[in-house]
C-alpha cells in the first residue's frame, strides 16, 4: 500500500490527520490520481474504514454526474452505460473482480479451503462470468427504467447505493474474521479496526443518505443493513470468514439490492 506514496515522519494536526486518512481510503478504493497529496502512514490503514461511505459517495457522485451530462447528449440507455463505465474506471473494477472470484469459489460447491483455492485463481470461471453479466445487465435495466421517471432521483439513488455498498464492507470487516491465505490490500485494514471507526462510518453514511434522499433514506438503510447481515451469515457458513473478494462481492450485491428495492418502492407508489 505504501508503494508510490511518501511516508510522513512529522506529527500532523488532527484535521490534517483525518484528511490524510480520508485520502488513504480514497487511494485504497479508487484509481483517482491523489498520490502526490497523500502522506502515507501504515497506522492510518485501519482507520480508513470510517471514510468508506464517503468514498462511496464520491464514486456515486462521479457516476451520477456522468449520467446527468450524458443524458442530455445521448439516449437514456447509452447514458446509463457511460455512467456505469465511469464508476468502473474510477474504482478499477475491484468490486466487480471480487464478485466474479467469489461467485467462482462459492459456485464450485467445495469446502471452505477448496473455495478459497478457486478464489485465489485470477482467471474468471463460468459462475463468475454469468454472475457479472447478470449484475451489470440488471443494473443497466433498472437505472434505464428509473430514468423515464426522474433523472434527479436516479442520480440520487446511484450516489446512495454506492455509499451503502462500501458501508457493507465496513460491517463485514468488523464482524467477520479475515481468512485470506495470501497477502492482500484488505488484510492490512483488519488489524487495528476499532468500534469508533465503525461508528464514524455509520454516522457518515446516515448523514449522507438523509441529505440526499430525505426520509426515503430510511428504506434504503434498512435494505442495505438486512442484505449485509444475510451476506455476512452466508460467508460465515460457506467460508467461515471473509476475504477481500468477499468484500467486493458484498459491495456489489448491496448496491444492486438497493437499486432493486428502490425500484420496487417506486413502482408501488405509481398509480
């Protein structure tokens, strides 16, 4: 994680420290060019989870802004595709990669060690390919339909869903043991994670959701929380813990679940 970043030996103030922790989270979850502004310190890593929801908001804002601009130039379908591409480029597709590896491993039907062996294989298998296709296609279909109802509402749900997806990883980090048999970026975050970091992430998430969606945020918060709980229980039963790939998969599943549940809510309200 420290490769490419300069380590600061001086003791910064609290605000500077929090900003650097936020930048560390941004560097971990995205491909945004911020290395020149980041004074990396290893002790910042466990604290970055407090800013995962904020990073999700930023990724969502990029996707929403791209959708808003593309909508006024292209057809709604093309605008959605461009928006989806923008978020993948910003994150480097790390969550999509985690989804495919996780589906390949869990789809094998093997014991936990066998699943882990498959998940460590960088090649994509049939379960991963099919799952990724369904995930992207479903996202495209729902967002395209929502555009016919309201562009601002579609942009808002994109921001909220991305933040909830990253927030799911915070809960799993805190509640589930990390079992990766290889050195990974995620493994460094597990050591030193404290309850205060999780609470800070929760406050950031709730404040952001209500700022964007008002009272409708409660519905999404419940949806995201329920999905995170179910995903965590499933990973514990199948793998007896989580890996970095599991976190990427959880982020994608929760994001998709938010789109689906919000779409159902909208359809129920329409005459």
